[in-house]
C-alpha cells in the first residue's frame, strides 16, 4: 500500500478539514466538552510524528486520541500491531476516510467518538495524545492507567515538546517534592526555590492544582 501518496493527498486537503468555523461548531464543541482550542483540528509537524514513531515498537497496540485526519495513525499502522484512532469530529475524520477509501489498513480501527467516553480497548499498550491544549489530561491518565496501558506519549503537559509518561510508575507524594514536579492532572511546577533547570522532574499523583490545597512546600 502506498501510504506516502495517501499522506500527500491528506496534506493537500488539510484546509477543508479546519472546520472549527463552520456553523454549529460551537454547539458541537460545548456538547463534547471541548474547551478553548481542544476541538480545533490542526495537524502537527513531521518532527512530532517522527518522535512518536520512534517511541513505538512492533508489539505495541496504540490508541491515538484526537487522531485528526489519520495521518499519524496511518504511519503508526505500518509500524505497530494495531491502532485504534479516535477522533470526535465527523467532518475531519469522514473526509479523511474518503481520501483513504479502499486503502484502509486492516490493523487501523477508526472510531468517530469522544475519546473521553470511548471505552479503552483491551491490550492497549501506548496512548498518543497530540493535543497541546487538552484540559482533560487527568481523566485520560486515570482511564488509561486503570486499563493497564503502559505509556502516554503527549505534548499536553509540558506544552512544548513530546513527553513520555510512564503510566504505571509509582507516584511520589506531593509533600515530599522539593523541586520540579509533574502531576497526572496536567499541572507542572516547582515546589521550593532551589531547583536547577536540569534537575529531574518528580511524578506526583496529586498537587495543589487538582487537590485544592495551598502550596505545601515553600
Ligand atoms: C490539534 S488536532 C491534532 C490532530 C492529530 N493528532 C495530528 O497531530 O495531526 C486535535 C484533534 O483532536 C480532536 N479532539 C479533541 N478532543 C477530542 C476528544 N475528546 N475526543 C476525540 N477527539 C478529540 C480534535 O477534533 C482535533 O481533530
């Protein structure tokens, strides 16, 4: 199958899928709890996709949350055992499926649904969440962790480059953190004033942002 030619065709028709300004979008976004830019379709760049592809192996079963026009999911399907691509916007994913047509790979399962509602299929080892403005990281984190998923590849928490979150790693209690922390809820920060720019980041299960506490460490 010539995925490269499909990707070219998807890229050429990107603009027709930027449907965040069509009539009814605001109601749709509200119904699906898509706040700020969450519901906007805007594909990422080659660098980001390559970073994701380097982080998966042939044994992985991948859940691509907010899969857009499937351009990453198609690449992933060439590399891993199976991909579940979940995209909430029917205009985005519908037109992409028209382009793909009869060339849909058998190991790519495409679902038009809200990823917050969609039951995580058994055996998912890696989830991909390329949604810089995602307000629901904590919800995804908890659901993926409970489903036994190992890793979450995302740009939602650091708001910049790609991050690999080990979902099953033990989390340190926030009270013990003296430096940089990253929380399952999506918040990141520094507890204390001594942390250097390159000090390691401690994973915590809760923090002042999600537990409603005041900063416990000064
Ligand atoms: C920034 S775009 C990225 C698209 C794709 N991941 C890429 O990199 O090309 C985010 C996509 O996530 C979708 N999305 C946002 N919230 C979602 C949700 N709760 N469930 C499923 N899809 C969602 C949007 O409709 C949009 O297409």
